[in-house]
C-alpha cells in the first residue's frame, strides 16, 4: 500500500477500538455519572499514551518534538472541546435517545470538513463533499426508525447531539492543527507527542474540576478502576490511531471513513441481540459504504 494511503487502515483500527471503548464507557455512566465516565477515558488512558510515546521513541530513535505556542493553543483547543463533546454525548445517551444521539453526533464529518477548510485550509473537493454528504445521509437513515422523527425524544437530546458533533469536529481540527504545528519529527512521533499532551491536559482539567465540584464522582472513578482501566486502554488505543490518521491526511477524510464505526456497532448489536437487519438499516449501510467508497476513490 502507498504510504499516502496508510491513513485508511489506521482509521479502521481506530474505529474498531472506539466501538469497544464506547460500550465500556457507556456502562460506567450508570455507576459514576456522566462527568466521572468522561474523566476515565483521559485519566486511565494517559499512562498508556506515555507508554506508546516511549515505545515509539525507542523504536524510531526519535525524541518528542518540543512544544511551541501554536501547538499548545491547538492542543488546548482539542482537549477542551473533546471533553465537552464527550460529556454532551454521554448526557444525551443517559436520556436513552440512542438513535437521535447517533444521528446528530455523526454529522461530525460535515462539520469537520467545514471547520478544517476555515481554520486549517484543508482541501475540500466536490467529490469529498459529496462522499461526506452521502455517508452522513446513510447514518441518518439508519438512526431514524419508521414512525419516529429526529425530534421524537424531545429537543434536549437533539441539542446535545448537534453540540456534541460540533465539539468533536473542533477537537479533531484542534489536534490535527497541533500535530501539524510541531517542528520536525515523523508523523508517528508527532501524533504520539500530541496525544500525550492532549490526554495530560484533559486529565489535569478534569481532576481539578471533579476535585472542586464533584468529589463523589472522582472517588467513584478510582473505585471502579477495573472497568475504567479497560476504557482507558481502548480510548488511548483509539486515540493513538486517530492521531496518526490526522498526521497523515485531513481530519475530514479520517472522520468520514470513521463512519464505518456505525456498521461495526450495528454488527456487534445484531450478533449479541440476534436482531434481523431491516430494509431501512440495510439502505443506510449501503449509503455509508457508497460514501466511503467515493471518498477513497477521490484520493490521489
């Protein structure tokens, strides 16, 4: 495979790891609350990110690039917006409006493409825009069940879903901007360095927040260390691959291909619940696959 297309298997690996992370983290909201569950992916993922950077440095012989002002600004932007996005997503899921949450958070690729064009100058061709629109349409079709609407669960999960998608988009742009702003180093070492800084900032912010405003959730997150460790590992693994993808291509490409996560989650759900796939879901899957195929064909 051409080095320019390495972002494709990297993104697929990230989507697979994130599917497992989301399932673990969603269960934690029932025991330690939304903010507590948000925090564990960062607190318990941070040590794994440090290990990954150390291993990367030993294997490549490279040292972590020194941060600069632009890097710190982008990293802080990514860290804050990802915290907000995760908290909003988990809050919406606690409303049990899962289909609405999925539909609106997965509008992220559209928002990523626009933010990337405006903030980073990332290219957006007509073929890419069409691919993003088709794949996103497939997610919407799969998420809205017959006889319901995107507002059937009320406006709160709708607002949370849209806001979550926007903040996830800004997080992707922030972290890609941080990776690109580092001076020197291979894409792998720059991605790993950015991940350590991002998770470090997020861990510090949430530890202070919980220590001041929700000590009960903080204590609960330490008490639930076994499932939290699993969520942290999967979160760090997914983020490692996401960041490598951001280092290799535009955030819009990565986040559009990442929509295959919806298909993975669907497959897992049907396997364990023994549910048949409806025609509507099948049509949505075909649209997602069609959009992803068009995206891949548009790459040079």
